[in-house]
C-alpha cells in the first residue's frame, strides 16, 4: 500500500506538480521511511505501539502530499477532494507525532499524567482542525502550498481563513512548547541508563518541536502584524522541518531498536555459553550489555527480602537470586525476559 501511494503521488507530480524534484523526493521519501522503520519496529517489538503508529503515519504522509507537499495545480481534476483528504491526514499526522514524541518521554503514558494529558489535547486539536479549516479554505497566492480550494466554497475572505488558521496553529505551538518542557524534564530526571538509550531520541524530539514552534509562530507574526503571508525564509524552514521529521522519528527509533537487538544478541550468547558464570562475572557481563553500571546480581538472602530503592526481579522458584536493576528495564519486557533466562541458566541449579 505504501509503495502504491508513493508511486501514485509521483505520477500526479509528473502531470500536475509544481514542486521541485528535490522537494517531491523528500516528501515521498518521508512516507516510505516511516513505513520501513515502522514495519521493522513492529516485527521486532510487536508489544510496543510505536511500530504501528509509524506505519499509520506513513500512509497519512503519502495521502497528504498531493494536497500540500507536491504543490499540484489547483485546476487538476479532483483537486478539492485531494485538499479534503490532505487536510484531514495533515492534521492527523500532528496527533500521531505528538503520541510518538511524548511516548519517548514517557514509555508508559497511562501512568504519566502530564504527557497523557498533552496527547489527549493533541488528538482533540487534530479532530478540530478539519472542522474549523475546511469550510473556510480559499485559494490565496500568498499561502504557498497550504491554501487550496475547499470543496464547500463557503468562504472567499482570505483574511478570515488566515486568522482562524493562525489561532489554531498557535494552539498547536503552545502544546508543542509544553511537550518540549516534558521532554526536557524527562532528560533531567532520566537515570543514566535511560539517558544512554534515549538521548538521541530526546534530542531529535526537542529539536523537531522547537523548529515547529519557531516556524509557525513566525508565520503567525507575519500574517497578523506585518501583513505578509509568506516570507522568503519559509521554503528553507519547511525543508528543515521535513528533515527534522525524518531524523526525529525514524532514525531515533531505528537507533533504539538496533541497540535493543544488539543487547538481545549479547544475552543470547550468555545463555548459550557452555560454562556457568559466577554471580560477579555474570553481573559485569549484564552491566555492559544493559548499559547499567549500578546493576547488581545477588544471591544473598537478605537482598531477597530487603526493600530495593531501584527495582528488583527475582530469579527461580523459590528465588535463589535477585537482580537489582534500573526501573526502565520494566518497560522492556522482551529484554527483561531474556535477562531472566540468562540468570536462570547460570544461577539456578
């Protein structure tokens, strides 16, 4: 489906497109890269929602390109239909992006009040966008690629459309600023292991949100106070935003996924070792694999019943050992199960 939508977009661009070949390629590549990374992430970690979300994002990116990214001629047959689909899918991408980026800051959103609230607010804004903007859309030469011809033809006042759109986008900018604060807080409060694993994703997420806020607020200022609809800098800013999206989500998730797969491979080698390791040697090996320098493997009975300031996983039934580890490992069930098997292999008689 992804390849079919990408090919269809290229065919439309060849016939009616006014965007440069470079911009067309970047916009279509964004959708394909999301699909490739999402499918890989879903196959590797089916219990995580990020893979499915990225696959859905890919389809929405490619569905929105004929209305915006490819800059198709407004006289193209079915242009208003493309605009309608593009408007709906364009703002849905914002909701999906909010869910993906805030998922980086809070792996378990159901237990994180502020990130969960921001995600709900993002989905509310996503649903509100087409309802507010589709009836008011009207072609304006100054709008660049995002002022098409609404199928309703209810409004011919371009200033009204810009006013409503600017208010709507400002709400998104406020939400994105709050999300930046959540991500910054996550980076400050993260344990050493979390920071090692998520620093690339946190950096790209903050960068994308920052670029979005600057770009959209700059456009609002131009519209409302300077009387200018589009400045010469908007094209390069759009390109930077697309590049940030390509980096912030697929590359960051790919890096985390490769790190997890490498850790699983190292643990599989530990399980397959013909000789049993002593607890200290096993502890040092797991510290390297899990990037957790404070991890402990203990067979002391006092540790089995003592309160742990970090987190503990019992090994054996009845327990013969305890693994004291970073709390973030509880969010990686596949990795924790593999570690438990390695401990059982070496410590359980």
